[in-house]
C-alpha cells in the first residue's frame, strides 16, 4: 500500500474515501474539518447538529456531501481536543483505514489534523495507523484482495519541512508491525526454524544488518544445550539466528554501545511430554511472537535513520514436539554458560531458549539487553490482557520502557524480581530447575530463572504472553497475533539514541 503526503484542496481531491478528523465538544470546527465544511456549504455542521456523531474517539459518521470529488466522506472522532495525542491520531487513522477497507474504497485521503498545518508527529502517527488499520492476515484466503492501494495525507498548504519524511517513517513502522503479525500468524507447517531464518535474511538485508544462522553442529560447538534439547524432538532442527546492525557513527574516540534484543522463537509448541491441553493449542504458532517482534524492530530501523549504536537481534528458534528423541521430564541439560538445569516441565521451554541466548549475549559485552517472550500463561492471570509484565532491577531502563509503552499504547507493568523467587528455582540434582512445582507466582519465578543468566548485565525481561494475541477487534489490530513489542521497542530505541 502506497502512503504519501499530497498537497491538495480537500474538496478537489478525488478518492474513494475522504476521512476528516473532528474533535469532541468543539463549539466550532477547526483545521481540515472547517475547510471541508466551508467547501460543502455546512455539511459537517449539519451532521454534528443531528446528534448522531459527537466526535468521541473512534466514532465515525459516513456522509455523501455535494461539493467534493471524493465518493464519500467519513467523519472520524478524535476525542477532546485537549487530550489529542499521537495515540489518538494513530487510532483515528486506523479507524478510517479499516472503514475504507470495509467499503472497498480503493483509495483513502486523510485529513485528521485539527490545526492549520500538519506536524511531523501527527503525520507519522497517521501514516502508521493507516497501515495498521488496513492490515489483515489473508495468506490462505483464496479470494484475498486489498481494498486499499493508496493512502494520502492531505494538506492544503505547503507542509513544514520534514513532514514528508515523517509520513514515510510512519508507513515503514506500520509495515514492520504487519510483517511481525504475519510471521506470528503463519501456521507452524510453513514457518519452521529454518524458514524463520530465511525470513530473517530478508529483514536483515533491508535493515543493513549482517545475518548469521547457527545450525545444530554450530550450536553444539557453542555449547547451547538448552536450544538443542528443546529442538531435538522435531524433524525440523533448531536454529540460532543473529542479526547484527553496526553503528553508523559513535562519539569520537569511543566504541559504540551494543544493544541486544532477544526474542523467543518457538515456531510451534505442543508442550512436549508435558503436553498442552487441546483447547488453545492451535494458537501455539504464535509462540514465536517474541522473535517476530525482533524482526519487526529490525524492519523498523530504516525509519530511524543513522544510529550511533550497534543493534543485535538474537532469536533462539525451535519446535517443541513429542517424539522418541524429545527431551523428557527429569533430564538434565547444560546451558551455554555451564549452568545445569533439571527439566521438570517440558512446556517451560521458552526460558531454556532464552537462557542460551542470554549467555550468548554476554559475549557481546552489551550496554543493554532486553528479551521478550510469550513465556507464561500466569502473566494474563496477573495482569489481564491490557499490559505485559516488565522485570528488571535497572530502574532507569524500566522507566524508559514503561514510558515507551505508554506512548505507543503497548503498556508494561513492572513486576517483582525478588531473590526469594530464584531460591525456589534451585534443584536438588542440578543447579536449577526449569519450573517450580508450585503454580503461585509462575511468571515471577520464570523471570528469576532468566535473571541467573542475565546477571551483571543491564537487562529487562518482557513477558508478553498476556498481550501478544488480540481477542477482540480493535481499530489498529484484528483478532489474532498483534506484534506486541515492535512499536514499543522502536520507540524505546529511538528515545535512547536521540534523547
């Protein structure tokens, strides 16, 4: 889908749908809405006077006024003008894009700004929202077709310098999220660890990153006993995927910092011998949502321009299957750092993959390490579906991530990481168990297990099991995998390097 900035009178622009933002409770129309109202001789004023549309956030009203070349006009509510921010603009654009798709409009023109001119932040949010709202996973639909081929952000006068670039950046970020959603929606039959590595190759090329893929023999040499154990029950062998984007520049005389992002890449999870129940197992294609978010982040990097830091993505990928070769409860495996782990639950495999990835990350001398994973079902019990769990002893890093979550609508809630949780993960026959017998505090104990491998690093763990699947339709996300973490991490990285 082509997303561009265009200078044109709203009334004169021919398109399938023209969407105009209207603030709630405004005594008078302003910005683009006022311009269109004048062109249509009060059509918007009459629609508001009818009382069916009040401008509340994501409210819509479809009108067919005279005096415009658009086939139809959509009024989109922005909520109170005093509370209008990037999130509201993004959701309004997503709402318009979704409605355009439903109408089969073919082309959409957006004029959501309430001021006389369009600024960078509004332009980027609108472009991103338009891409997100239009997205559907339709790879297996025999009659799939795009309802939108073009989206234009309209301005009636010359836009400030940089707005066109902001539109391009917003579209790139939106497409990166859609890429991650598509990956997490792909059935396990068509996205094995080897195929995930192939997709990573495409992303790395676009991001200017070097790709390295470790096969079984290479992982054996590295001592990645955890990844190998989880993956040995499948005919599709595991892979350890590394994307490495060098810094563009660094302060004179200083070595650039390295930031490592780790994503769990279980391309399908049966639970192994600790077999999952039938209900919900079909969703386990999305158990690689953490790795999808890493690839989405790398796909977003071109939108950030030159970066003064090295960004490394690590994806430990495996299928967790049942077979005569699969690892079993009671087995003892050895992680890359030499830690021995008693397997008490083969369905607690994600933390094993992350253990090896964290051990590998240490070798890179990173300034910051963040991992994200659909790790524990207990996270949804703790927080519901509206926030992911954040674990870190680094107050500054935790604060930065929470701020990025609030700005993007991908909320994080900080959870306890107390020493007592790690004590409960001790084993009588090895250094650690991978799962404690007791169910209480399961997410906290899983994070404490990971902290053992992240010791001495500036590290944060995001448990996204509560948020990586959307259960109800939203303007910016259909039901299913939603690529939680892509926008959050992109925003965090942008703020970290730009200040």
